[in-house]
């Protein structure tokens, strides 16, 4: 059966830049899924995406579906004929639904299993030509695209992400006839909007890129991206610095240009008195410019990517310089104006900014952060006066002009204003550190002041929102409480802060709340926080049962939990782990059936009459002496490694000793010995839960 290559290109008005790459990939995935469902073989798949087009090219696509043999089963054969030997309604109905003559009806043999004895029809379904199937497959892929908001244009009822302009569909060198989005398919694409605005005939799928390149369109997204990065880098070097190429900005610029040409421009040096982040934000967000650094300092240059090969590039550069100037002038104005007032003087404005309905204003939140932060600082042996000052200032930049205009500068603007006001270094640092970690893998606060504020802020948000029932659900987490929870755990664990969640939540709940917090807030939130550990350990490839063995103890100190989990994970990899886990499970079951908590772990040596139980008692006592100080010091790993040595003596006990002896005194003494054995492990984790049997 033959193969051919297939090309589809949908031409539109300029597509949303940050969605372009994902849309094109989804378009291709949908087409491939449709072809696979139709049982067609697919070769290499290539995706193309440019501002006004999405295209997919598929090599070695089967030209026709294979014929398929199909077996249909109907009613039981015994009701196929009436008393006169004529076919019944049931049989005739089955034949007509299958579209065959009743004479072709068969009885299913024994080999058909549960269908044996039923009426059966075998028929061949002729495979369709791929060309006939393609329009519907492409249509279906377009309908399934992840488009949040579709638009209509002109007088049509058709909806798509942007008005559709042309449709190219080729199978080999033949046009695939289709009507999609009220467009009739053809073999023409369109060139660059300015350099080659007319129709461009594409002779075959293979000629797609080279033909478009002659019309000033580079259709391959990755190729354009690499070219832009290369041009921008070279332009930065020519300016004597290094261009900073942010991945998101590169993707956006790639999606905005069909024929990219990097050009360098400059701005007045006077603007360099403004914090570099504000200038960069202005250039990046509004103008899509790349900035240039030298020795850690911002240069008064920018690099823009034009979608045109201009005969007079200087004119294009001048135009860009004119456009950026008022933007930078705004940033300078905000910066100069904001500094005329101290950061501390802005606190009163926070009294009018609501944080969350029912939970008061941001000023209320800042006061609670101060109370909670100082308790945390005391527990960490940090300076409470610095924490109180940082809490009073940490949200004040939210009402500055700079942050109103450049929201991504919150915290950073506060730091600059605090420095300008001569606040202590740790207080200044805390303005930024309160938001750390902002994302997975982000740095943690470096100062004790910033750490206390970061913990207090997150715990306050968690307690307040859980307290009024605003819990995250599934994919909806509008207040980023999942991220806040992970931030709390990371700070406590990675900065070795030995604080208990139970105590922290008590402090956070016992604060100046304007609403009545739900009675179950602490319990629900504790479970939620501990659940976040599961995902953390999953990412670290630690089996779920390892964390469950620790969680079963009800420990709520994150640092302690983490040390135990790492110790149990290490133990889990020992050869003796499974045998000891199984033994602990057996011990747990025996104790549960025989008094459980009521069993007192006191062993009478004179009642130990079997060699195996004497050996176990001796070993348990010896190990207890060794591991007790280790456990007290939190050295769980060497303690578990030590306990792993009990394997043989435990196995020998269960092989040779009958726990449920007839003599009650002997039986109870053996139960007490098992209770002692269990106690050694349970001081670290419930390793019975590691048993995979």
C-alpha cells in the first residue's frame, strides 16, 4: 500500500503570541490522534508556527485504510427460525441492520466463547482513501484546540481564536478538497505581510519551507527562535556587553515575527538612576525589548526584533527609541515621586486596601504578621525588633506608584525605598525575602528577619483562608495556598528550623482576626500541610509507603519528619528491611488482638524459658541502650541501621517460639517482649507499613 506526505496550513490574522506554540502543537497532536484512530500509519510529524499561520506536515502517511474483517453477533440461533422453518423477525432485523442478505447468517461456533450459539455475520469493511478522511480529521482537531475565547468575524457563524484567512491542504501534490471555517482549501499560502503580501503556490508538502522562505516567511518556530537568539547575542556583544535572553520573552518575540531582524537602539543615560529592574520591566513588558548588561550593570541600550528587513534600519531604530522614551520617563517619574515620601509613611494607606472579604485590610494582615513573626523570631532566637519593623514596612510598597505601574516589582521596590530611607539591612532584605520561595526551586530567604516574615505571611494566609472555608479545590487555587504550604515546609526543613506546625498554627490562629475562624481550621490545615509532603517526596523518588510510615506517628515538626523519612528511606533499601517490616506487621497484629495499648512493655527475665526468646530479649535490651540516645538526638539513620541487625534474632523468635502459650504468665511476658521490640522501631516510624506482602 502506498504512502504520501500531507501538509495542512491554516492562515489567520496574527495569533496570540504566548499561545502560538502550544496551539500549533495541539493542532498536530489532534491530527495525529485522528489518523491513528483511523488506523493509518504515520511517519515523521513536523509542526510549523508563525504569527499568521499554523501548519503540520506528516511524512509517509498511508494512502488508504486497510480492509477490515468484522464479525457481528446477533440473537441466539435457536430463535432464528419459527415452527415452520422461516426466519423470525429477530433474525431478519439483525440481517437488515447489518446490511446483508439473511442467507449469509451463520451460527457462531464453540470457539467464539460467550457468543457461541448466537447468530453471526462475517463481513469485510472496505478501507477508505485517506484523502476522504483528512478533512474531518483536521476539522475535529481544530474543534478540540485549547482556545479559552473564540471569536466570530464578518457575517459568519464560524468561531476561531482569530479570523481565518486561507487554508492549504495537500496530499502529495494534490489538493485535498475541504471546507473548513468557511474556507475552501487550495494549494496557496501567503507570503510576508509587507515583503511579499500576495499568494504563494506550494507545489508539494516538501516545498513548503523553501517556497515560503523566498516570500520572506520563516515557518519553523525553533529555527526562528535560534536565529533571534543568535542575532540578539551578536548585537549585545557589538555593544560591548551581554544581551540577557529571557526564555519567555524569546518565545513571545519568536511568535510575533515571520522574518526577524535584530536592531540595537539606546536611551538617555539619565534613566540609569532608576532601579534596573523597573527599566527592564518597562522594556520587556511593553516593548518586547532585550536588555544588555555589562559587569552586572544595565547599559543604556536595548535590542529590538523587527519583522521587516528595512532599507533604512536607522529609521526603525529611531522609531523604537521614540516609543521607549516616555515609558522610561514614567518609570523615572514614579521612582522620583515615590522617594519623596518614606516607605513607613505609606502604612496608613493600607487601612483602605481590603486583603480578603471577612479577613480585613492589608494593614490588619501586616499587624498580624508582626505578632506572629515576633513569636517565630523568639523561637528562632532572632531579633524581634527587626521583625516588627519589617512587618510594618513589608506591604507598604503595594501603594507606591512604582508597584501600581509595575506589579512585578512588589517587594523589590520596597527594598529600594527602605534602603533609601536608611532602614537596617535585614529589614531591607526582608522586603524581597517575604516572597521567597516564589516558585519551585526558588531561593529561600537568607536573613532571619526575612525568614520570620516569609513564614508569618504564608501561615497567616493559610489560617485565614482555611478559617473562612476558602480551601483550594482540584485545579482551583486562586490564593496560591499550595505554593504557600510548600514554601512553609521548605523554609522549615531546608533552613533547619526546628519548629512544630502544631505550635505555629496555634500562634497564627491566636491573632487579631476580624472573622470567627472555623473550629476545625487547625486540624484541616495540618492535614493539608502534611499532604504537601507527599508530593515533595514523590518528586524525590521516595516511595509513598516510606512517608506513610512516618506520618502514622502523628509527628508535626517538618524538620523532624524529613529526618525520619530520609532515615526510613535509607533503611528501606537494606536487605533486612522487608523481613523486619513483615515482622513488625505481625507484631502489630498480635498486639492488636491481645490488648494492644494495654500491654505493658515490662519483661520478667525468669519467665523467658526458650533460647530464641532469651536471645531476643537480650538483643532488644542491648539495642535500646545504643539507639535511645541516637533517637533523642534525632540521629534516626544510624539508629535504624543499628536496629536492622535484629533481623536474625527476630526471625528465629517467630520460627521457634509460640507467643500464645497456654500459660498466661508466659504468654503475657512474650507479648511484653514484642511490645518492647515494636517500641524500638515505633520511636522512629511505623515500619510495619513498609511491608509489601
